[in-house]
C-alpha cells in the first residue's frame, strides 16, 4: 500500500472517530478538571456543588462560563432555584481551546442541548472576565 493511501485511510478513520464523539476531548478534560465535584453524571453534590446537567445557569450565564472555568467562583449562585455558595477553584492553566472543549462537552452531555460554543466567543469572554 502506498504512503498516500495509508495517510488517507488514517485521516478517514480519524474523521469517523471525531464524528462518533465530537466532544471526546472535552469529555477527557471534564473528567480531569470538573468531574470530581460536578460528578460523572453532571448532577453535582446536592446542596453543595451545582449541577451542570439540565442547568438553567448555563443558559442564563453563557458569557460567564469560560471565566468561571478559568478563574473559579466565589459567592452565591442560583441554579435551578437552589442557592449554592461553595467556592469553586479555577483552572488558570487551561487554554481557551481547552475551555471551549469543556464547555461544548457540558453543553451536549446529560441530555443538555445547548448551542455549540465557539473559540472566538470564549476568547472574547475570557478577555472580559471580571
């Protein structure tokens, strides 16, 4: 088999794999950086850690999500009519691309059906973090 055919087959397999789970990298990053608190099922810890699954906070605070992932969160927030006041540590080592991948994973996991995040918006939101 020629080198160009081998490369073409590898590219084809890679593209198929990406389409099967387009948020695979975000899922991997979520597992490392978020799952310990927000849990594998995205339901959080009742009364302590807010859920990400079916969370109204995600839809109402789209511009804040990248900043929260990067810089953490202090103070009370309301998620699905429940107040949470547990401090969240940030992940300042994450790049905008990694944050975008995590957001897209969260936006499409656990039956969430939110509009796909894009890197340009994430970069803009990160520049405007409070």
